[in-house]
């Protein structure tokens, strides 16, 4: 009977070691696949931390009926990686006068970063204002994101 138990123990040990090697092999292949496709690393400690957003909106620069080249320049998006996981985005968005931007939010969809800004749902005047907006997003996986802006009405 001890010979049977010894054989069973050896088979269990072989099975356990095989399982460990299989898991390591699968994890290494996942890392290679992730590097090619840009999938987030759900196994890293950093990815377990929630993303944080610092949002600010300032000023009102009046926009003329036909925007000047200077005003068009202000609408360019400035993206700066402050470190390996913090992205700072600055630009100007056009909003009806006298509405003020109340808050901001963001969401990641694939390689697209959708930056939202909320304004009251009250109707504005016929004029337009350029507001400087700034989004500082931490705990974001570094990458080359396409940036889209989305105006949300009625968010205060």
C-alpha cells in the first residue's frame, strides 16, 4: 500500500508542477499578446489603482463670427505625459455665452480618450466664448490616445 501512495504522490507532484509551468507559459504569452495589442495589464499593482482626474475650466475669450487664426490656434490640443501614468491635456473649447463650464469627466474606449465637459442646460446667447480646459488624468496607461471632446448639457 505504501508503494501505491508513493506513486500517487509522485503523480500529484508531477501534475502540480506541470500546472505551474502551464500557468507561467500562459502568462508570458499573454504579456507578449498584450504588448502587441495594447491591452491593459490587469495583473500589475498599478492597474488596480483607480484613475483620478483633476479638471479645470477658465475664462471666456469672445469668438468672432469668423474665428481668427489666433483663436483657431487656441483650439489645438496640447498633450503632455507628466510621468509614466499621468497625462495632462489642455485646449480651448467653444461654448455659448454666458454659459460656464461646470465640471469635466473622461472615459477610455480602446485607444480613444473621450473628454467630457458639462454646461448648464439653459439656452445661451448667440455669441460664443472660448474656455480653457485642462484635464490631468493619473493612473492612465501610457499610450498614443486619440482625443475627442464631448459637451454634456445639464450637468452641474
